C-alpha cells in the first residue's frame, strides 16, 4: 500500500496520496501491533480464564 500511494503521488502530485504514504511509513516504523486483543484460537481476551 505504501508503494502504491507513492506511485500515485509521483504520477499525480496528489497531496492526499503523499500524506497516506507518510502515514503508512510512520505506522511501519511503529513495529508490530501489541497482542492485547482477543485470542484468535478461542475468542477469549488475553488473561481471561476459560470456562471449564
């Protein structure tokens, strides 16, 4: 997506494409997302006990 937005910017000069490129660049430098969401296997939240 980052390369696509850069390509659109270079071809059109669209400032929105450039801003998207910069935002994607900043997000890429932030690293992988934290694993605080629901567990993909059982649907429980992290740290939540499963019913027996």
